[in-house]
C-alpha cells in the first residue's frame, strides 16, 4: 500500500474555539459552501463527536462523490475526522488548532489516504485537489468566522441575536470587548423537515450567500 498526503495551514483572526464552532456547524456546508456541497444528513451526534453523510463535488477533477464522516475532538487543540468514501476510500484528516493570541489562531490540516501501490502516481493530483478544496472553503469560511467572533463579543446568542439590538436599547458599556467563546457541542441547529430527511443545498447559483 502507498499513502497519499497533503498538508495545508493558514492563520485566522479569531480564537480557535470559533474555528471549532465552524467545523461542527454542519448546516453551513450547503449554504456557505453551496458550490461544493449539495446535501448532508446527520446520522448521529453527541458531545464532541458526530457521524455525518455528505454529498459534494471535488474540485480540479469535477467528480461528484459522497462519504460518511466521523469527526471528534481528540483534545481542545486537535480535531480528527475520518471520511469513508462510497468507493472504499478512507480519508483521514487531522486538524490542529494552535493558539496564537486571544484573537488569533493557526489551523493546520493534514490529510492522508491509503491507496494500492499502483495509485502512488496520484500523489500530485491528490495534493492539488485537497489544497484547492482547503483554499476555496477557507476563503468562504474566514469571513463567517470573523463575523461570528465580532458579534459574539457584542453579546450574540444563537437563535436570539443580540439583545440590545433586538430591544433597540443602545449599545451597553463593554459590548464588543473580549468575551471568551465556549466550545459547547453539539451545536443547536434548525430542525430537519421532516425529521431524518437531512439538509439540502437551498440553491445552485448565487452571487452572494446570506450567511
Ligand atoms: Fe466551512
């Protein structure tokens, strides 16, 4: 057997806890990443682990694929994900989250996939597909993470918004200053309709996504 590998790393202007929130926010994949993902279904989710089926299109080779992914937190700084492809492939992903300061972190994602020996020649293509995927989804995720961090500091609460904005009562003293982001998993989400049906991409084409 041979192992195909790829490693990507980028710095982010928000704490690593916001990045964890983003990784566990399944719903955004068919919204923010609508160009890649068409549907997903959460089969099971508890505490910091989840089992999610996802349907997507791979960049560069333009291949439609789907996988069953198990994701969990090995430690507060390490997320692991194993994606079982329908064609028998297994993609292991290690997401390292490094604290760079109160409002900054580094995300380093390492991918590996075991393949039969003859497929060793696919290494350059594998690295190209993974790096494009990482780069494209990063560009889409980054503004959302930064925005989440900004509104979080203003007192944002999921499905409630910002109280002082809702009540039109004016910005209280201290709003916008540092407020630690918790890691509370699983994340609250919009209920499926009907239950068990999964979530689908809301549209195929868009200029700007309202997330
Ligand atoms: Fe994302």
